[in-house]
């Protein structure tokens, strides 16, 4: 397979299978009812002609219907974070917009970003993310699996 074909790989989005976070008080949220509209994300070159012999960056956009099960924390104040694991050798940047239930934001591989802070008044938090992924075309050599997760830190009872 040619380098160009390999670099035009797909990123698969999934909320399952990520190891727990290093943040001691954070607990993983059940996001199993979230849905990616279109199962894969096709990345395209950001520039037609890379500079300085470098491959440049690849990016793509996809919509994710986020549904977080927060019933165990109902009636408490909490902070909810979106987490993206560190990928070996590939720096991935994620940016998302929302419709107002959760906060818009951005982060890189290995980071987490605040998406909610306040009272938990319902069993589920639901939001539509318009998610843009950008990856370094020089380092992306194969299809990558990108897993997002959500964590909650709630005030003690």
C-alpha cells in the first residue's frame, strides 16, 4: 500500500475500552448510549501541496450524539471531562462545538477537557458534538482507533 493511501487512513471513534484515568477522584461515565453518525471519519489533506517536504496535516469532521448516564450523581454538583488517550507516535487534536448542554472545547492526545460544571438534575446529559479531528500526516502510518471517554468528579455527599 502506498504511503499516501496509508496516510489517508480512517480514525474510528468509540467510547469503549479506555483504561481508567490517572485522576484519583474521577470516575468513568457510561457513554454506551452515545452514537457516532457515520461509523468512521475520513481524513483529508489540509493542503494540496505540503511545504518543506513534509506531509502536512490531515483533518476531518464527524457528528457524535453524546448521551451520558449521570443518574448516580443526580442532585450533586459535578465536573465532567472529556478524555482522549495518548496515541503512540501520533499527535491528535480534537475540537468540538455543541448546542449548549455541554461546553465546546478542544484538546490534544493525552489531555482531558472540561465539558460540564454544575448541578446534575437529570439521569442523562445529552448533547450533539460536531467533532473535528486533526492529525500529523508525517506520523500517521496506518488506520488508528481513537477512543474518547468521559469522566465525572462529583462533590462528596
